DNA sequence: GCCGCGTAATTAATCATACAAATACAAACG
DNA sequence: CGTTTGTATTTGTATGATTAATTACGCGGC
C-alpha cells in the first residue's frame, strides 16, 4: 500500500512476527517461545523484541503476563480492521472464505456510503469520484492502472460521506479489491460495463438521489459476490 | 468495558497518553515533548515510556522519527475502529457530532447484519439474540441492566452473521450505545415499544426473511438517528 | 550572493545488564 | 486433606552506554 517503508529493526520484527501469528506458525497456546528464545531466533536485543511484541499486543494479536509467558490471542481478539492485520491476513492466508467475508462487509458499507454521499457530497469530493472514473477510462486504454483506478473510485466515495468512520474503512476496501485481483484474472482489465456501472453511481450522487446511488453501488458489489460464489463452487475450500 | 484491568505501569501510561492525544492536549505538531521530557513528566523509565509510545504508534495516534522527535499523527491516520481509540474518544471528547457519525455507521452495518443473520443464523446464535431480548424484558422490570441487555441483543446479531468482520464491529456498537445513554436520559429505561421493535427483528431472522429483518433493524437505528437530530437542533455544536 | 557538500548536533533506536513484580507449582505444615 | 508458604520462571521496569538516522549549519567553491 502507500506507507512509508519504516526501515527500523523493530518494525521489521513486527512484520515478521505479525505474519507468523496470522499464519498460525505458533502451534498450541503454550508453544509460543519465551522472550529470550525469540531474541535469539531473530538476533535482536530484548528491547527491540519487547517493543515489537507490545505493538502486536496493541493490535490484539498477542497477550503477555508475567510467569505465564506470551501467547497468541484467540482470533476474535484480533483487530481485524487494523490496516496491518488486514494486510498480513491477506498476504499470508488468502482464502476465498476470507474474500467472501470482506465483500460481505463492503456490501454493508459502500452502498450506504454512496447513499450518504448523495446528500452530503461537496463539489470537491464529487470531483474526486469523477477523477476515479476518469482513471478507469484511462486504464481501459492502458494509460493507467486498472486496480488503482478502481480503488480510487471506491475510496473517493467513502471520503465523500464526510464521516470519519467510513473514511477509515478505506483499507478494508483497498484490501478487498487487491485480494480480488489476486485470486482471479477474471477481474483484470476494465470492462466497459464496469465503467458504465460506476458512472451510474456518480450520476446518482451528483443528482442527489440517495436510494438510486445505493442501488447502483449494491449492484456493483453483488456482481463481485457472484464471481466469488462461482469460484467457490468450483473449488470449495 | 469487559477487559481485564491490566495493572501494568506501561498500560497506565498508554491510557493517559492515549486520552491526552485524542483530547488534543498537545498543541502544535512540534510542541510534543521529547522522550526524556515525558519520562520526567510521568515519572517512569524510558523503557516504559517507549513501549507506551510504541503501542500508540501501532494504533496510528503517534509517529516517531530520529532527530524529528515524536508527534501526534493527523487524525485521519488514527485507527478509529480500534477499541481503545474508540473508548478514549468517547470518554474524553464526547460530541453529538461524533455520536451522529457512530450511528451513521451502525445504519450501514446492523441492518445488513440482520439480513445476513436471517439466512445464516444457527440455533445457537438465535438463542443468543433471544437471550438479549429476554434480558431487555427483565430490565423493564428492574431485574437487569437496560443498557447491557440492549448491547447484548445488538452484539448477538453481529455474531450471528458468522462473519468475523461484522463481529469485530462489536466495539463500535458497544461504544455507540453507551454514548447514547451518556448524553440523554431519554434513552434510559426500556420502553415496551423498544422491546417490540427488537422482537420484530428476531422474528424475521428466525423466519428466514432477510429483507424484513433488514427493515426492522433499520427502523430501530433510524429512531436513534432521529433523537440525535432533535438534540442537535436544540444545541447545535 | 548562491550552491553543493561535508560535518556536527539532536533525537530516537538499539543493546546490555540488573533488579522487581507476578504467579504457577510444589513442598511444607497444620 | 486443605492451607500456607516458598521458590522458580517469565515478564515488567530501570538505567547507562552506544549506534544510527536525519536535519541544520557552516564551510568552501563558484
């Protein structure tokens, strides 16, 4: 994604440990290595390791207590909506199941976002949405990236709500779209039909038609849901 | 909420610093104290302070770089959906604005959750929902807590989706409901009408009627939205 | 005066070590 | 047999020293 690289040692450890945790590389609860063990394993000082563990604790992945040691939290404690956790999950543990759950959330958020945008969007935020569509058109002719332009469109709508919590879900949408591409090239390339469907959403938002904007966005995402459903039938995991 | 107290010094600092950050107690960007300064201020060692800062960094509230120092991130970097951040915001910086934004998110999530639950709910998860309603009835007669029982109902529906991301939004709903109570006693006590409306949702879920479940839940939350709207007219912030 | 370049100063990052606190477990005691 | 007390283990906290990254500054060249 678009994060500054952060070339700290600590950060590197956080990444590795984070990946390992979501990938379930640590067997049973008590098989998680003790501090000293991990230090040796990664070749870093206790300070660095502890700070890394603290960061993962802050994201709900780990828990530590004196004398009991450190262990991986139950999955329902993970902050799934944390951008890092999201990314780790998607990089390490892709599954159609996960993608389906992602999309199910989008189905709640994005249509409602479009609906809200239809009543609250400013000229500036509408311009952002339009820019996304413009990029999709460019991408169709090979002059822009199809994935990035698609993301730009969807994210612009989240921001157009003027609601911080919707904006915050940018990363979920981002991850969901990237994951979509990862599993099937069917999504690759920008079809004219896609552009048409996306333009419809913009039109309704601009016209101040909440319900129609909602419906148009729902159509887009249900299309994705459909694709996933088909894929799962072929190779049910 | 229902978290183990965590009586560490580090955790205490995280709480204090977290509160201070969301309350905007640190003026301009460069007025954030340097490490040593904060250590003296809180009377803790650098170890503790650094680990606390790391945890807040993990939640997107702070950022630190050598020679530039530590500073508060722009608000759009905050992980608003992190349970801690959410709680700090709500404890320190209550506003009708914030509550409205909360509720706007609920308006997307919960009706869709009810919809999904109507097709996917298991006997066990339906029992959970029913238990929530049961508690509301008890609360009406003073035999249970009205707020907690209400929360139990809404959270049960999120879980009934079988979707981890919906489950994860438990804290948002939790916070929203608590905040609701905080600003008006209007919400206090359980009205018979409320119980009726909530029961309707359960009935539709049990009957496997997605659209009706969706509508019933929407009605409940729009009622809340209405209340907020009225309050904002009286004292527009 | 202006531009590039190395150098110094500042701040967080890392390391190493020591000691404190919490708690599970077992042994001792009633 | 239950209770208490001790002890070992693991994380928590403290401190000092060192390293690395980044910016600001001054120096020299033009």
